[in-house]
C-alpha cells in the first residue's frame, strides 16, 4: 500500500481487500473485548475544515481503542485558518504526530499535504472523494451479502465525492456499478475515465434512476447539496426532483436489496423516511463500520510492521 490514503484511485483490489479483512478483524476484536492496542503511544492529528459527527468521533474513538491518541485541529482556530502554508503545517505535524487525517474542500490540498510530510495522510472527505466512507460501505455490503464480486451497486443522485468514491471502489472490487445523475451533475471526469478502463466489472451512467435501480443488490444515495454548496440548495431541489430513493424505486431493485446512506440524510429529499427506516439497520451498521474500517486503515498505515 502507498504511504497515504488520499483517494481510492491509488489503491488496488488487494489493498482494498486487506483493509476490509483487517476491518472485520477489528470489529471482531472490539466485539469480543480482545485488546488490540496496535498504535500504543501514537498520535493522529485530525484537521477539520468542514463539519463532522461520524468522521470525527470514529477516528478519535478508533485511535483510543488502538491505544493511541487523536487530537482535533479546527481549520479556523489553528494557524491554517490564518493562511499558514499547507507545506509548513505538513512538516510541523510530522515532528509531533504519527498520522494526519484531514477533511477539507480541495483534493489538491490533501495531495499537497501528503507530498510534504513523512507521515501518512488520510482523506476524511474532500469535494472529490470520501474514501473512508466507501471502505465502510464496501465492508457493510460484503458483511451482509458475503461477497462484492458481481453484485450490482446502484447510486442515485449527485455526482459528488460519494459517487466518485463508490464508482472507483465498487469497480475495483469487481462490482457492477450503475449511476443515475441529472445532467450537469455528473461524477468527476477522471472517475468516468477510470470507469472506462475498469475490467471485469460493468459501469453505466444514466439519466434514468429506474434504469440504474433495476435488479440492484444495493441502492445508495447521498444529499443533493454537499457541504460548501449551501447556496445551491433551492436550485438543486429542482434539478434533483425524481432522483429520490423511494418505495417505487426500491420495487425495481432485487428482493432483499440493501440501502446505504453515508449520513446525514435529508428525509423527503434524496430518500423517503419510509425507505430510510426500513433499512435503518443497514444504514447504522454502515455508520458503525466507519470505526472498524478506519482502525484498519490506521493500523495498516501507521502501525509498526
Ligand atoms: N458520513 C460522514 O462522513 O459523516 P460526518 O460528516 O458526520 O463525518
Ligand atoms: N456528500 C456529502 C457527504 C457528507 C458525509 C458532503 O460532502 O457534504
């Protein structure tokens, strides 16, 4: 595996499998009270330039469970908010800490940070990608459906960070990926480029949610307006009309199809309250698996081998 986890495009199938297997083991250890303090004495710096509940709590609790420590750095309150260059922050944090988790806007900032520091950098969400979330999604799907290969993953909604990471993660795991987005809200060009080259898996990008959902094993959606797009909420409500995961759409999916949502969810927009509650077990398991999957990532990147 590379030094950092900045995007799933950098991982191969074996890397993803190693993370998912280690995630399963972390979950087993946690459930059975088995001590797994593989990161004793180590510190993770967590930089947040956007809001978070799950990412912050799961990384912080995860570090504690691994015997280490996590510290929260608010983008605004640290010197980052006053314009200290990323390259300098990168070199300073490497003198105190053993890893950095960052949630920010531009993917280029995460890549810059990773290039200028000797310690692992983990992407906790950018406008482009949400790799830790998708690792947790893949872990949850595999756990519940016993495999990933050959399953149909359907994503309905905005071609955002979640769509980008689901396409890459799903295809790398030999899933068939079907995405329905309104025109003008497609996934990133480099992700669509990657999708063209993916072998052993199928990909379609459609304007029709029904086509994407037909015979799906798992249906996934996300908010219509991501963090940083608050001014577009009204415009997006109009653009995304019809791109809702509801009972009618779920009828097209396979019997027993799963639903995943990274959360927070907007009931009545991208998903109805009925579908959300009918699949709440799967959705909150997905949230829980953030903890286990990220502990696996931290162990693999920051542990002594
Ligand atoms: N899914 C997710 O990343 O949640 P938070 O924004 O609460 O971290
Ligand atoms: N696409 C959403 C995901 C939130 C976890 C956002 O970026 O706000």
